[in-house]
C-alpha cells in the first residue's frame, strides 16, 4: 500500500559528524590547504550530508542549505551586495572576498554579525547601499545540479526569502523597504526562472521574519513579492516556509499565490493548529507541517506527534501533507551515535539531527494507510521515553516543593535601594567613580593546558588547585598595583561561564559530540539540563575566599545568573522555561548565601544573555521579562542590606531594557556600550535610573590599548546624564580573550582616566 504523506527536511547541520566542516574551513584560512583542496573537501562533506538524508528516507531533501560560512552572507554575495569598503569589481565573488566580508581583512573590517532570530546562530548582516543587485551566481541552481549529478537526488533548493532578507539587512531606512524590494525582485525572479528552466519541482523560500508579526503594509509587501513570483514561475512549486513561532495572521498567508506553506507546530504555542481549525486549509495548497523540534535535542513523543498529524489530516488530504522538522536542523548536533558515556536511560532520550530524520520517516509511515506495521517501532520509542521520564532525578520532591514555596519568599531586598545605598556607602567606603573589571582575566594557553592536564588526570586535584591559587594570587597583585578599587579573582578555574556551573549543579549532563554552529567555524557544545536543577554544594566559595584573603580591598564573588544559564543550555521540554529558571535561581540562591556566609559581601551575578531570551513577538516580551527578572531576584534578594549585588550585561543593545534592568534591583550594573553607539547613554536621558551603573569605557574585543583621553571623554559623556555618585568605571566585558600586557596597559589608562575625572568632579 502506498503512503501519500511526504517527508521533508528544511536544512541539515553543516558542521559534520566530527566537525570536519569546521576543520576544513580553518585549514583553508590558515593556509594549510589551497582553494582547490578546500572546495573538494567541502564537496565531499556536502555529498555526505545529502546521502545521509537520502538514506533516512526523506523525500524532499534540501539543497543550498550548505554553505562555506552563512546562508545570509551567501544570499548577499549571490546578488553582489558587497559593502564599498572592500575592493570589488562587480564580477564573481572570489572566495577570499567572501571570507573578508565574514571575518574582515587587513584592509577592511568584517560585516556586522547578529543573532538569527531567537537562536544562538549568528548571521552576517547584509549592507544594502546603492548597489544594483544582480544575479552573480545562481547558487541554489548549482547546489541542485550537484545533488542530482552526485547522488541522483531531486533536491529542493532552499532560499532566504526576499522579505526576510530585507528585514535582516541594514543600510536603508525601514520605510524604504518597498522600494528596495522592487530593486531586488527582478533578480529573485531571474533566479527562480533559472530553477524552473532546469526542471526543479519544489523550492523552499524561507520567510521566518513573518513570525515576528506583520503590519498591514508588510502583508501588502508580501503580496506584491509573491504575486510577482507566481506570475513569473508558474511551473515551480513554491513552499513559503515560516518557523520559530506562529505565523499570524495566517489568513494573510493563505491568500498568497504559493503552492505550499510551512508552519512550525512545535514553537507556536498551539496557535498554528488553532488557526487551521478556525480557517480550514485551502484546497489548492500543501501544508509543510513542522512537527519535530528542530531546536532541541529530545526524542519526540511519537504518540503525541501522531495525534497532531491526525488532527492535521482532518483538514489537509494526505497528498498535500508534508511532514518536516519545525525548522532547519542547523540548531541541533548531528548524531547521538557517539554518546557512549551517557547512561542508557538518558542517551535513549536524545535525538539529534539524524535521529530526528528517522523519527520523521517513522511518523510519516505510521500515519499512512498501513500504519499498523509500525506498532513495534512506536512501542520501542514509547518505552525509551517512559524510562527517561521516570528517572528519579527528573521528579525530585524536594525541588518541586521549593519551587512551589517560592511565593512565600520575600519578593524584594530587606531595604529598598534608596536606603540600602546609604548603608552600603558606609560599609564599603569606595571613592567616587570606583574602578573595577567584569570578572575574567586572560585565559592564557598555560591556564588552558593546566586544565586539560587536570581533566585528563595528568595533574591531580591538589596540583591543579595550587596552580589556580597561584594565578589568583598573581591577578590580585596585578590589580592592586594598577590601583583598581574593587577586585575580582579572575575566573581561571572556568572554561566557560555556564559549563562551570552546569558541572557543579545537579540536573546537568554533558555530551561528547553535541556541537552546534554558533557563527562561521565557531561551534559550541551547550550543556544539557535533563533533570531537576539543584544545589549540591558551594561552587565558587573556595576561589573567592582565597582571593579575598590576599587583599584588604573588596573582591567580588562571581556567578552566572539563572537566565543566562538557561539560555545557553539545551533545556528539558517537559517543564516551562520559567520553572527551570526558578530551579536554577534557587540553586544560585544557596550559592549567594554560601558566599555571604563566608564573608564575600560583594557578589556579581552575570546576566549577559537576558535579552537573548526575548520572544520574537513584541506582545510576549512582558511576560518573559517578568519571570526572567523574578528569577534574578530569587537568586539575589535574600542578602543583607549591606551586601552589594552587582550584575553585568553584554552582547546586545539594552536601550529598551532600562525598566526591566532596574527591576532586577541589583545595586550595581555594568553594561557593554560599544555596540550601542552612544544610544544607550541617550536612553538614560529619557529614563530615570538611580542605581549604581558602569557603562563600559572601552571595548575589550580588540587588542588596541585605549588612550586616557578617549576614556575620560567616555566618562564625561556619561556623567552628563548620570550622577557621578552612581557611576562606576569598568571595561565593556570580561578580559579572558585578551593578553596580559595589553590588559595591563588598558587598565592602567582606565584607572588614570578615573583619577582625572574624579579630581574634576
Ligand atoms: N564575568 C564574566 C567574565 O568576565 C562575564 C562574561 C560575559 O559577560 N559574557 O568573563
Ligand atoms: Zn560581558
């Protein structure tokens, strides 16, 4: 019996099972291989990915999702969108120019890089100036031919849609988008015509920008774009693909003259199915149903998925139903195969890209006419999930009880800020414009090697601890000599600010090969919250206390906040993110208490990722910020009035976040400013902020040593809107990526700048 339900994949991870993609890129960049070898190796990797999907039985296999760096950069390059600061003659884009746009070269800095919607993937921001877009190279066509010739695959080219491409670009005023779209439409049409001519059946046009919300004009613009496309390529099946959230208003999309619409049924809060129930599904359209989570790493509950498919089948006939992951699998690791260190009950609960494709094939088959044949496979999956769900560490009574009793905890500090600040001034006796740093000092190769030796067992605990103590002692001397007012221990014992805590908290696991691409060749291996998070014992007290014992100046305790720990982990999906954040917050609350009891009474709780968790739709922001701010308060509000809570934020613009930041009620915040181009300071003109604040006075992302005058100017600029009594002097962020020499020179200048402004104040 035949099965009419098709399967599709929206994109496959680029990095390869053993990160061979990354290694090939870096080998080329460092000159170890030439361009020819590079291209040949990349083609091999690309082919491997195609074959893997073919073997998984996927009907519509994506092509052009593979890239040498980033798919948005590919799109810009394909249309000749090269900023004028690069030497470019308008012809083909040589590989080195392509990489220069991504990474900069000696002549011109790189293009800006920013987060791809609410993921931890970063794309290169196209700079659209006055250029006339032209089709320099039809990359989707080349990818289609490659798959056909090399693997006999009838591929489905994936293209970033024009609407989304423009929404993600910069270089033109937002109200000019219609005119800019008109300039690009002919080249999009040309690209699609060439695909049609080649005999391509389906194209997937990615328009995730739709889910951030549509105004009336935006709906109109989408109409213009897709009507023009439909008229030009009547023979092509266009699947308009959305993901990461509900597509609303769905009625607007259903009116577009496209053959199919792809929706995310995992991250939409149920809204997409509700819309279909309300509106029905048009007879002339296909539905790309994103039913498997493309963003998380857990085995699916296949019974629940089948139920969803059945619900969809009552609106869409089998012949027009395509089952697919909710988004590209770019956001998950490649395969669970190598994870032999995990206990079976946990390992079996994981599903990375390859396992998700297998799930998809199974669901499509089981949802078809001869579904009974698959009962055994379904039962096996159900059993694996049941075993995982029943793990005692996932249902801890003590943790549940504590989270439940959160409402009984005081909601705020013992004194409001206006009163705390007085007792704190008395206790700490800091000078006007106190100087400090953000926490980490250079992680030299020596530090990294020491940790490696300890992890491998070459060094025992004692030897490693001794080494770390020596680093801390040197850092304290270094800071005292520079004349800083508030010191840090330097974070030498931490590889990563989330992993360090994950390893010490209950509820975490670490994979061997769970890498995902963050940007370019840079991959991260997020820790995994698989069970209830709980405190198991002090995590940072030893190092902080040792540092404090060496100096009479205050040393800040240094923790990562609950929201950042959450946002940089893969998180179990049976609890809400809010609940998991509360579990982490409660664990950190114990750590804060342990520090305070040990006499560490200035404690910094970093929340660099707080803004990253913002939902895509503006109307959902408030709810997220409410629980995010609350979890920070849970972690910190139980300290004595004299204990000073600091926090730190970076990687984003915070102009619109002053209200929530203030609500966190930290006594002092340090914020990165180099990314906001002065706009952040302007927002303080408009909004009252009364607590301690340090706006980074120099950018730590470059080895350049800032001059004293640059920093006195930055300070004076800030003091036009902020009170000298509340202002702190610090760099933009932690210094772990810098060298000691430049760090010393920069901080020496920073302290001098503080002294100069202090004397004038
Ligand atoms: N305390 C951390 C450090 O200095 C903060 C890092 C960050 O903001 N990302 O490294
Ligand atoms: Zn930072």
